[in-house]
C-alpha cells in the first residue's frame, strides 16, 4: 500500500450530465379549470426531443422543446413553487415536488 501515491494522484472529477430526453405518448388536457391553464395551440402535443440546460433550479436540469409557436419547458418544482403545491391534486400529489410542464410560460 503506497499512501503517497494515493495522495499525489490528480483528482477525478465527475462531469455533470446533461443529455437530451425524448418525451412520447403525451396527452394534454385542454379546457382545464386551472386558472393558469392556456390552450394557445391545440395542435402542439409537447412530444419530442427536449434539449437539456444545466442548473435549471432546485439542483435539477431544465429541458426545452420548440414546437411551432409553443416553447415547452420541463422543470422541477418543489417547496412553495406553484406547480409543487397545486398541480396533481386529483392524483393526491399536491404539496409534493414534481416535474412540471410549461408551455410559453404557462402551466399546461
């Protein structure tokens, strides 16, 4: 065992991973009673390849897809963020951290 060799090694840094993700099988609920729901373009399904941006908040990446007139953002929300607190109520997921989908800055 050579302690000096171990100490003198240059550190190995793990690079942050930020890969694109493919989203398929989406079904958006249009005409929601949620006051922040917007249905500007019913042709956009939010399905496709989302490009990753590191450091999207809360220690997670942000993902973005441009689909016609809609720019989709997939972000992690927790704590007092609107999506964490109110979205998912029907499924018993209110007040829990979760991935949230925005379309042009509005919850979808």
